[in-house]
C-alpha cells in the first residue's frame, strides 16, 4: 500500500491550500489536536511515555465526532520519550484507523518518538516527512531551520504575499502576511460618505470592486507536504469511487 502512495505524491502536491484550525484540545503527551481542511486530523506529540495511546484515541474520537477524517498528521517534531510499554498500543491505535498517516520528524525527534515514526512506516501506515531524525531517514526530506520550525509550530499558516518568499526553507513557501479585516459594513459606510461629499459637477470614476479576501494557507513546509500528501490520496480515492 505504501509503495502506491509514492506514485500519488506528485498529484498530491498540486492540490489546493490548507487551513489550520485552532487546537481543540491539549493533553499531557499531546500538545495539540486539531483539524486541517475540515477533514484531516492533526496530532502533535511531545512525549511518548505517558498514556499516549489513550490520549490519541480520545483526541481522534473528539475530532471524528464532528468531522469525517480522511487522514492524520502525526507531528513528532521535537518529541522525545524513553522506552514505553504504551508505545505499541499507540501504534495500534493509529494503524487501526485505516487511513493515511503523514508522520513529521526533525533532528530533535529522539528516543521512543523516533521509534514510533519508524514502526508506523514499517507497518505501511504512512510516510515520513521532514529532517533526518535519530536513526530515521524521512521518505520526503524537507529541511527547515530548527528555530524557524519552532515558530511554525506556533503559527503554521499565512496567506500569499506579493513577490515574497521564505528564503530560509528548502521549499518555496510564501511568508505570513496579515489579512485585511475591513468588513462589508465598513465598505458600505465609506461609499456612502464618499457619495455625500462628492461634487455633483465632477465626473466620478467607476466604483472599484473590493478585493476578495486572501485565503490562508499553511506555510510550514513540512506540515504542508504532509497535508498535501493526504489530500492527494483522499482525492484519488474519491475519484476511483
């Protein structure tokens, strides 16, 4: 199964943008659980030695309660942990979902967290994205500065900015640009005031159409690759009926 996913990779990266929603819960071993694009579960693991399987199961139950989850991002970047009797149980919870996994790692992924990533790959449950971790070589290498990657974990999304690029990452993702929050009511009020103050003898230029709001997208290169991978598989599966 995992070998077929490599063939789908190019299709996956051509799909649309992803929106990162606020975290729905934060537990002990999990720093964050949330939903991307309305149907992709996101689990950020910080420790792998304390009730990890129970927290993963609880988070997935909560996410699936209001969303149809088509894939899961397991973020193990900066995650650590010693040998844990619960590690195998956590692997089984993720494997039993029977949906694609995108496993994120970096050079700070160590101990049982690195073992978890490798075991999930060996079970053909998903692909590994990111930087080379402890004894774990990613399937898709995406190099990001460690300090910048910490910032991405806090703010993983942004919007397109004109003629701007993220020069520090190995991929050409664009940096965060704040969105214009002018409301429709503000635009109506501004037009009314302009009409009241206009000189009736002066020709008026044609009214400008307000620009469409810019759509946020994930600018964390590692996370974006994982999300695109899952979206691509979901689209292909849907097209194959």
